[in-house]
C-alpha cells in the first residue's frame, strides 16, 4: 500500500484519489499496485457499485514516474511491475468506472480515461499522449481500449466538459 493513493468507500462509490500533487500525481509502481488492489476489492465487494478516479491538486496525472520506472529497469527496484496488472484490471472491471479530471492527464492518464464509462473534464483539463514519434504505438493499451476487447466492437468514450468541483 502507498500513501499516494487514497481509497475511500462511501454510499456505493469507491473513490481512488491520486495523492501525489508535488509530483503532478506521476504514477509509481506502488501507486499502480494500490489502484489494482482497489479495483480487485471493488470486484469482490457487493457494496461497491462504481469506481471513481480523481487526482489531488492541480493535475489528474503526469503519467508514469520516469525515475521510478528507470529504477526498475536498472534493477534498483526488484519488485514486480504493477502497470500491466493495473491496465489489465481496468479492462476486466465490471463496475462502472468514472474519472473526474482537472489539469493534465498525460500518457497512461489518458489511457485510463479510455477505459472509463464516464469522464468529467474540468475547464482546466488537458489530455496528452506521451508518444512523440510518429508510427510508435501508445503504451497502456490505448488501441485496445478504442477498438474494444475483441478489436471488432468499438468502445464508446463519453466525455462531458464542465466543472468537477
């Protein structure tokens, strides 16, 4: 567990809050693990009817914490990568997924939104893909989310602009 993801359940809503505003809510391996744990708990808990993702501070998420991922790649961090587990859990979720987005949603932050059933965007919201080289695919399953799990049925992405607070 990490203090950088706050999990609360109230009135049938599990709220997963990215709570690392000093780093623009950049996602670490521990944060992916905590969000995966939350999604798995939601699937098993009949009192949870919906999962809400939100970010603390001025941004939803800056995407992956590059220092954390670099440490893993250089074997300074030997724990298992949790990013794939999290993306897999998003794709398998049976509870409706909702996101409230303010500020930047970069890379996997945008990928998360494509897996959501409903997305609320604040006036300050900015969505960006971290891939800058043409012809290079996005990370985190963006193409799968757009095409649907069997690549034949398109998934609908609902986006509503407006205030989240």
